[in-house]
């Protein structure tokens, strides 16, 4: 069991898995437009919206251009018994309840931010990814909090 004394700096890299998933989603959406019985102008407009969506999601979530959670520092606050993030702007935030940890993906949500940070295993070093999963899984568990002190 981890005692949560370590501080994690989260700076994910480009993820090939995430890129493949985004390509499949947007290409599938474009292919589904073909059999629809819509005027060609409507299909063209919808296709442009899908392409704009792919550009936005690749810049924001894949390349992490100006993502508010990039480069944040994660640590355990013993006084409040919860995980906290220190953003690059210097603000400190709590991990939101909508965060999710899975062996193949981590969705990191922070209170006060509408955007989540989606992290796949190939975006971080293996050890940091594992530590982040352990932090997220056990930090808000009252039983592990009692045993770690």
C-alpha cells in the first residue's frame, strides 16, 4: 500500500493509442454520412463539422496544446485527506468525483475545470502511470487513509 508521500508531475506525451482511437471515431463518423439520404450540401456541412471536431480534439486532447491540466503536480493533502493538483498557474484544485482510473486509460477531472485530461499508458512512463492509478484508486478510500498513517 502506498503512503502517498511522493509527488507526481504529470506531463503526458503524444499517445499513439489515443491518436488511433480519434482517427477511428472521426473516420467512422465520416463514413456513416455516405449512406444517409440527405442532400449533398447537408452531408458536406456535417462532414466539415466532423473535420473541425477532429482538429479541435487532436489539438486539445492529443497534442495538449494549451490544456489547463498539462504539467500539473499531483500530491496527497493529509490535512484534508484528499488528492490535490497544483496547476501551472499556481492554483490548487481538488480531484473531481468524475475522475476515472482503468489499466488502459485515466480520465483526470479537476474541480472548477470543464475539461478532463485523458491519459493512455503510452503517454507517460510506465512507473508514473502506475503510481497515478494507485493514487487515484486509493487516495479517497477511508480505509487506505487510516492504514497509511
